[in-house]
C-alpha cells in the first residue's frame, strides 16, 4: 500500500494487477520504477502497454505521486490515449503531454513574461513570402518550405547561421533564397508578436537555463519522466528534456531505432541508442515478442535486421502460423493496381476492407489505386488526401466549373501551366511539390485521353468524379504513405511499386538516407498482421531491398517441404526449373518464385491451373507466365 496525497491507496487500486498478462521482459520493465530505464521495443511488442503499466506501478507502489510524473509523447491523440489507459487502471493526475503542450504549460505558469500567441500554421505566412520568389520557385508548396524551416529549427539552426550550417543538406529552393525567406519569416513573425511551435521549445529551454526560480519550481514538482517514441526525438526536444532533468536521471525512454523514419525533420535515434552511455546505471530492456504478426510476416521482416544496424531486435511471433508473404512481378503500374484490387476482392471473403492497406512512398501514387478500386466498386479511404481533394485537382475542378464547352485537353493544359506545371520536375523539389506536379501531369494526361472532340468540360469533370470520387468516409481499403502508416496495423498489407527510385526514393542519395528508406520498408512489412504482398512492375529496376530479403535463409517459420520423398523430389525439381527459367529471363530467382512458394507447390502437388492458382503467392500473372511449366515439371516426376 502507498500513501498518495494524504490518502491511503490500495495496491493496484483494486482494479488490475499491473503485471497481469505481461511477458517476463515487460514485467522486468514495469518493476523498474526508478532510475534510468531504456526500453528497446520492437514493432508490435506491446510497448504502450508496458509503459502504461510501469507508470501505474510507479504510483501504486508508493514511489511517486501521480502529479510528479511527466509522460511525453508525440501527438495529442497518443497523449489522450495514455491518460485514458492510465485512468482505466485507476491512475489519475499523471501529466501526459506532447513536448509542445508541456512547454506551453510551463511557459504560462513559470515564465516572467507570457510566451505570446502561437502561429497556427506556417503555411499562410510562407505562401505570401513564396509568392514573391523568382518565377521558377514561385509555385513551390508552402509545406515544403515549412518543413525546411522546421528541419533547421529542430537542429537549433537560426536564420542568421542557416547558410553556414547547411552542410550537405539540400533545401527545396536555392540555399541563398531559402536563407532570405527564413529570415523574412522570422522578422514577420516577430513583428506581429507571434511564435511558432519550435519557438515554444526554445523559449522553454531559455527559461530553464536563465531563470533559477522557474527551474527550481519545475524540478521541485516533476520527479520522474517517461518519453515514448524516443527514436523520433530531435536535438531541440532532447535539449529541453535535459533541462527538465537537470542533474537527475529518473528517466524512462521507449523506442525502436528500426522505426526511426523522420530524419528529414531532424529526428535521430542516436539519443535512444546512446542512453546507456549518458547514464551509467541505465537498465536496458528489450521487447522482442511480437503480438501483431504471424511468424511468416516476422520472418520476412527479420531478414532485414542484419542491415538495419543499431540495437539488434529479432522479432519473435506469439501468434500461430499464417500464409507465406508473396513477392509478385506484375505488369505495368496500372496492371499492378488492378491486380491488387482483384486480390483485395478475394481477401474480402474473410477480411474487412477496412482492415486492408496499400502503402506507397509518396502521396501521388494513390491515384492508380483510387481508380482501380473505383472501377470495381471497392470502397477506399485515402489517409493523406485523395487525388481530387489535393490542391492541384481541387483548383483544376474549381477552374473548370467556371468554363463552358471547349477543347478540354487544351484548356486543362493551359490551366495546369498557369498553376505552375513544368514538364521536367527538378530532383530537389519537396514531397508536396512533387505530388502537386505529378497530379497536374496526370490531369493533363487524363484530359488528352478523354478529349474525343465530343465531350464537354462538364463531361470531363463528371468522368473524373466517377473514376476517382468513390472515396468512402472512414470506410474501405486504406490508401496511405509508409510514414502515415507508422503506429498502425492491418490484417492485410500490400507494398507495391518496389522499385529503385520509389523505395529507396530517388532523392535518397547518401548511405544515411538509404538506411532510412530501408527502415521505412521495415515499418511497412511490420504493419501486416496476416497477409503481406510485395509487388513491382517490370518497367523499372527492382528495389535493392528485395535482394536483401532474399540474401539470407528462408523464414524459419515458413512451411517446409513435406517429409515424403515425393515432395522433396518435387521441391528439388522445381528449384532446378526455376534456376533455368531465371537465367533465361535474366532475372533473380526469387522473381520467378520465392522458395517458400515452391515449397507450398511441392507440398500441394497441383495437377491443374485451378489447383495451382489456389496456392498463396501465385497470382494471375505468374499463373499465366509459369503455370504450364510448373505443372509439366510435376507431371514429369510421376
């Protein structure tokens, strides 16, 4: 029992044993209620449950009062969930906030002067500044410019030293222009008495460094800290955390360096990995038991582990076996989207559409899948903004709505060029501007395809809405980027367009950038609970990450060839055939069939195309391309 706030509280608050249902490693972390603790939590390993229970144990054991604990995470939604789950355990009063909301509260209560009004968005201010840039750069998306300013401020780079601290980093517009725009943004903000979200953190750092009264009051109140998603912390946030701690070390951090995918914002997993070096008595706990995915999915993810570096975590499945992940070589990008839509229809017999996801690297890739799903009347939801809801199409639809009948193709082309469309998109544009340019190009292409001389502008708009306007409101297959998918999970996951230039993305030119792209791929794989499909069209070079998946031994949990001599002979014969076919086609062996698929074919011993098509990993394209040969190989063994 522990005495909290003058009242005696029953251990575990009479609701739940905080250790109930935990595995040994989680229990080890929950028991460590004081001192520096570093929880290296693999994907799907129950990290949120672990830190919630640890905080509950800090309180129920009597070591700490709830109000003396500050728990920090990265979104208001996650902070709210943390408070709700603590309340379900009977723990109230713990402060669960984001870095920014915590800094704002501290400035309001402790600073000698109020912090000022917060700029709600950098976008409008930067759009006005960008409109005055030289013409080639005038249409760059404001969000890309905002991301660049955040990149600098998160590294504690000010406008006056921006140029000298750029290093090898490439801004979205020429460095001199970006430096000038950054300075004007800061000047305009100051003139209006505004601060942005990064300023909140800098002001809080400054207060704790220079105001002993504020520092003493804060450290007298907060005695212990928990930081979730610690791999996503940047220098500015880490600096504030160090000011909170002072000379103390009562800190628990949880994170996974394998899921560190926000380097473009300044985030770095090194603070997580270097925790034991900063605090000599750090207790390190590894959570590697995965409660999300089947052994087959995890075996695929674990193949990347030797190349991920950092703190090795090999995920171990708690769930029972499931289907072997498929690697599919499909037709062009439209065929690939159509095949995925067809596969989603098949899976829908046992999986809700809402529990399926298609992941892609950049937003504009949603368009192929929106069209393919709409053609089959499959509901879908685009998490990062559907094609017709994004800026380029929205502006185009607005402009077309004010026009009568005319030459549709020419009109759309004129409007697109007026909106800043360029034929050759520079490599250094940011993701938002790249999406806008690709959307404009697609609108031009669609107008040319539509324009037969008879259709009107109104007909074209109607056609666009029919082809792309079927997005469900919170229902249907999830279409989203890899970054947006982090923290989510789905019964079935499709990872299409696994090509060089897509993943890794074409702007990833350094070893560090490619490493982050590999972690994105790992994040994508580990979103899948049961069904995982990796695919790519032939009009490009297969991603190097596919080679890396094939570089090590087969998944330990994958179905092995049957014990009978017949299935073993079949597997050997199929591998021999595959090797020859791969040489003939000048492709890697796994492009023909993955070993696990050959094992399943050998085990099932199909005698007809229909029987062969029923095997996981064999889609319509592979059935047409290789089906007759496979059946011939098996028949020859009789």
